[in-house]
C-alpha cells in the first residue's frame, strides 16, 4: 500500500481581511512527492469539491526541496484575491 502525500498547514487564520495579503504557511512532510501541478487554494467554509475554490496559486518548488525530506513553505495571495 502506497503512503499518501502529506501537507500540513500551519498558523491558519480564522478570518482574512480584504486588501491584506494572505500568507499560507505549510510543511511538506518527508513522504510528499512533488508534482508540477501542485496548487494551494482558498476555499469558503463548508466546501465539498476542489472546484469550489475562491482563488488559488501554483505551489512553487521550495528552495532546498528534496524527496524524502520535510520542508517548510509559504504561498502568498495578493490582498485583492479576497475582494470578490
């Protein structure tokens, strides 16, 4: 049985304010396998499908990333992403 890739989100805010950038901090655990199609999305509370994202950004390969090693990452969303 294959291990499932693991992403752990850290310091997730409960409220975000329009016009303020959003920093999404997360850790890729050692069993994560990077994919060029990885993305981070912001969803409204209660979402049930990945198609229900409010906005997203592509997750870039973090500096120093290597398979089998945990690494901390940060994705940034512009403040305008929450004004819709």
